[in-house]
C-alpha cells in the first residue's frame, strides 16, 4: 500500500458560511466520485486551504457536520498571498492510502478550472 494526494480547487461565490459550505461539499464530493472513493477508511487526512479573502468559517467543519467525519484528521490553512493569483479560491488535498497503481484524478471546478490551463 502507498499514499497519494488528490488535489482539487473551486472558486467560491462569496465570503459567507453558506457559500463556503456549498463549495466545500461540492468539491469534496466530486473528488470522491471521480476517484471512486466510497468511504473514509483509507483517508489519511485532508487539508483545506483558502485564499485570504475567504475567512467566514473553517471548511473542515462541513464534512464533520454533514457526513459525520469525526475520525478524519482535517486542517485548514490560508494560501500564500501571491500577487495576481486566483481570488476566492478553496483548495482541498485528500491524502489517500491506496494501491500503487491508483492514478489520482484531480478536480478543478468553476473559476479554478483556469488553474490547469
């Protein structure tokens, strides 16, 4: 067994708890779906980052509350404030224990699709 990271990013419509909730759950669900992850037993941990303009709440709150993920280690951080970087952006890194041949599918939604062009 090996450990791999699955990246994802999404832009958030506004700096509100509800907008962060919607974006967090949308991105997390899409990461799990595209990577065929059915549960949390192989998740090592999840890191959430936001740009400095997103500070209304902690994104890790939502999987704990909505999905009951009390046993998954999750942390929230701010991204570096790089000039001209994409604003209002939430990024997620799922650290996944998997077989060596697992190929992670990275997920970029809404305005974050531009990050991979």
